[in-house]
C-alpha cells in the first residue's frame, strides 16, 4: 500500500508522540505513580496508535481498493472492512 507523503508525515508524528507517551508510562510505572494516572496515560497512547492506524487506512483506502500489492487483485470490500476493524 502506498500512502501519500502528507499522510506519512502525519502518521510518523502521531507514532513519535505515542512513543514519547509510552516512555512516559514506563517511567510512571517505574516511579510507582498512581494507577489512575498510569491508566490515563496508557489510554492516551492507545488512542494515538489508533489514530495513526486510522490515518494509514483512510489515506491508503483508495490504493487498497484498486490493488492490494502491486500485481495482486484488488481487495474486496470485506477485506477492506476486516483491515479497518482490526484497529477497533
């Protein structure tokens, strides 16, 4: 799947942000921080990863529908839905 350059930039930014948030969660656990604070930050990491995945799927949907992988046949609607729902 080819994702347009603008989408790649956005996805990479989201993933880097999530990486930083995850490092923060690890540090919080190591420091013995309150469980509520840890879970709140972990939920933020999860949302950031979901958004990155949704952005990849949304920007690549047209390409996926046209062709799955170069010479491969186009993806069916069922395959696209399965890919999308894998993030849910």
